[in-house]
C-alpha cells in the first residue's frame, strides 16, 4: 500500500503524536517541521513514531520509503488530481533540483522536497546536509567541502544558497552561523491536502 492512515494514526499514539501523524498522512508522507507540535512530543511519542518509521528532523518529517522515485510518481498523481492539472516530472533519484518557476511550489513539497533558497531538496537529504553544516560550524568559518557539494549534486553555488537559507552567512571565503531565519514553510492544512480533497469525493 502507498500510505495507510489507519496504521499511521494508530491507537498506540498519544494526542500530540496522533495529530502529527495525521498531518503527515495529509502531506502524503512528508512535511515541513511543525516546531510547536514536535516540542510537545514525549519520549514515548517519539519511540512510537520511530516504530512507524517516521523520521522527525529539525527541518521536516518524513517516511523514507515515500521519498523513493516510485512513491514520488504516486504522490505526483495525487497532487495532479488535487490540483486539476498534469503533474510535472518528479525529481526521481536526484537529491536536489533548482526550483523551476513554472512548477507550483506546492508540487515539490507534495513529492517530498523542501524548498530552501530556491533549491528543492529531498527531505532526508536536507536533514543530512544540515547536520553536516552544523558539524562544520564548530570550526567556523568553514568552507563547504566535497561531501556537502555531493549531497546536493548541484555545485558550489547551490550549496551556498542552501546554507544561506539555513541561516549561515558568508564570512570571507567561508560560512559561519548567523541568525536563525524565520521559518516560512508551514505544513499544509489538512483541508488543502490531496488526501483530504480525495476523501470528500
């Protein structure tokens, strides 16, 4: 099965975890982080979500199997039904792509990519990239190395854009931590999601 709401919003989840799981289902398997809701999770909540293979990151939440190319295709189909228009080609195996202005921003999120500095980065890749940046920031200013460039696969310019969007500032030839940017990406309201619309049909 693609995504089973009954298994996600199971009886073993508390109120906070159940609400988060419901949002994740409505988001087709990934979503931007809801900081207030994540902070309200208890240890037991996190353990229950982990047993469901839900990854709770600093920038988003996701189920790894639903980020794969085949799942992206199914998610794109659901988005197409919701949007009433043909879906663009999903990124597939590419960990990140430059945002195409002709493609609705909601499409990238619908297939598991977060928008960061004009770059759409797959949710799991974004978490790994951000973790690499945090590790490098201990020795700031730092220069992004091959590993960070390879994570996105788009070259130094794209790496710099993503770092700046994550709150790093340029310092000489490198980057250093700056003021945390105000988070603009919020999870979709359930009523706006493809699953919610399809339920009403």
